[in-house]
C-alpha cells in the first residue's frame, strides 16, 4: 500500500468514535479542557453573577429605596436597568467575541463591568443607580453567550450538560459565597463608607485580576490551545465537525445559518421557554435574601441563612444534569425541576407568611423552589443548543435566547415589590403560572421532536427500500437503530441546511 494511502487510512481510523485510539485521545483532551479551560470559565461566570447580584445582599444591609430617598417602584426599576443593557447589547457583543476572540474581548468587558459594579457604592439617587446598572448590564451582556459558545468549541453535545450545570451551579454557589462574604463585609465599621459600599468595592477586585489571567492564558479556540499538543489540537477540531463545531465556514454559509435562526419556529419556542423559566430563577437570584429575611431572621442572619437553599439546590442541579448527560435525556429532567418548583410555589401561596409557626415550612418550600428553578436552566440550554447545528446558527441562537432570558429577568424582579412583603403573593403566583406554562411547552417540544425523528427515520428506511413489519412500525427505538445504521456513512447534516438535514436527529 502506498505511504500516502496508509496515512490517510490511519487518519480516518483516528476519527472513528468506535476506534480505541479515538476514545483514549478524546478522554485525554476532555480531561485537559476540564483542567485548563473549565475552571477559568467557571470563575468568570461566578464573578459575573456575584458582581451583578450582590445588590440583593446590599438591600438587606441598608442599600434600599429609603437610602436613595425614592419609592419602592422606582428603586426596583433602577435596580433592573441592567436588563435593558443586556437586551440591547447581548447579540452585538457576542458577534464582537466571534471577531476578536474570547481571549481578547472578555478581559476588556470584565474590567469595564467590575468598574461599573464598584460605582454602585457611590450612587445616591435612583437615577444614578439606574444609569450605573444599565452600563453594568451593557458590559456584562457579552459574557454569558460568549462563555457558552466557548464551551461549545471544546466539548461535544454528550459532554455539555454537566458543564453547563457547573455554570448554573456557580450562580447558586455565587449566591452562597456572596452571602457568606457579605456577612463579614457589611459589618465593616469605623470608616467613611457603609458596609454595603465596601461590599460593592471588595467583591469586584477578583474580577479585574481574573481578566488579566484570561488575557494571558486562554486561546481563541482548540485549534491554537497552548495546553494541547499539535496532534490534540487537530483532533479537538475534527471531532466536533460532525456537530457543527469550530470548523471554517465562509461568509455566505454564515449568512444562511443566521437567516435560519429567525425563520425557524423552534427559535421562538425556545426563546419563550427560556423567558418563562428564567422568571423564578432571577427572582430568587435577587430576592432570596429578602425572602429569608421575612422568616424572622435579622439582616445579618439572613445573609447566612441563604446558604442552605443554595447549596441544596446546587447539589440537586448537578445530579439532575449528570443523569441527563448519562442517559442522554433532557425533557424528563426538565419536567422534574418544574414539578419541584410548582410544589414549592403552591406551598408558599397556601401558607400564611406572617405566622411564626409556619416559618420552617415556608423555608422548606423555598428550598424546593430553588432546587427546581436553578436545575432546569442548564438542561434547557443544553437541550436547545444540542438540537441546533452549524456554528453560526448556534452562536446566534445562544445570543438571541439569552436576550429573551433577560426579559424574564425583568419580570422576575418587578413582580416582587417591597410593598408585597411578607407574602409576595403576586410574585409567587406569576412564577407558578410561568412554571405551568413552561411544563406545557416542554411536553409539546418533546412530542414534536419525537414525531419529527420518527418521520425522518421512516423516510430513510423508504429511501433504502427497507421493509418493516406492522409490529416493527410501532417500535420507535428499533426504527431509530435501523435508520442510523443505514446512514452511518452518510453526512448527518450540512452547513447550509444545518438541523433541517433529513439525517439529523433531535434530542428529546
């Protein structure tokens, strides 16, 4: 055999998922990514959440509408102004990331948002707070889709749910960390600044230091990652090409993919699912200290008592996501989270908030709500992104859906005004309706994906003149196995059609 043909055969074998060398190399690359990339991305996500949401701890410590000499509504409006910045700049900032590279753009916006978060300590009016929060959201807008997109450059769809759950877990851990740090920081006295002012300043210093680390350590993608060998870099790129990974795409194909995002009804369905699912998520992210404070704790104790709900929900989130990845199932795990949220919200609505004997029960319902609200988002995100191929379509969809996620955040903040304390009946009711609606959407998507998958499987069998018995026609699993076997040597999608390719399968 000629040397060139022999090398080509060896190369083809190395990219065969059933090949033992493929599995060894894949495992080594994933382990390296978990060591060198994931911790930095996780820390970035954690600090972004802390810098944005530490205002919730500051509120309990005295940074409220009385301090700014305004009304509860105007204070809430000013506090939620960061969502406007997110909505306007999330998609443009994500495109800038694609142009400049994650390792260039992310450090720039990190320093900018840390500076804006620090400026909250100087706010004396609701107008000043609104302007600062808007700029904070403007600079932070690019980091969620950019981090998610960067993860997609290194990990396959069978690996991403657990990684996404780590980021979501960091939101809960960030809340716990912020609560723990706030417990000590807000007690700083003997200076010209109040404790909550020191909170804004001190908790943003690590963000600036991490920005420097990202600029020095991370690369544009796996193709030039410093921690991979030349062989590993090539393999890291090639193994994800079948999933619309980081391959080279010309501008005409990129334009076609972006157009598909806005002409696909799944985009709008997924945006709606993100919007309604994020309502209780963002409400808890900001108001959990306030909800705990209503249960008879003082402002200092409330900082600490936010930690148990966050830790329990983090553990549940990781377990739920691990199960989802292990069995490659999404919808049932999402529905499990919704069920916990629904039970928690019904319990909070049904129990009286001003009866001390019910405080422990309401605290338990708060934990259930947190478990459900926090655990569904990483799986939803994985479900949506894994069902979209084509790197430009996927990156655009990520930015679009996260933009609508911020709209849900606005709703989540506005439905818990201080005047509704301690029961917050309106907020709990809206969250309950949102969870019920999200459950219906999830069930509908599951049924739709199953129908489309079976239709495409039957079309493949027909194209290959494969005959099935009447009993086999009722066995969707067997039909799937036969269809996948028939097209295992054929393209599963192409860059123009993306997920509309007849051989593409949706994950349910």
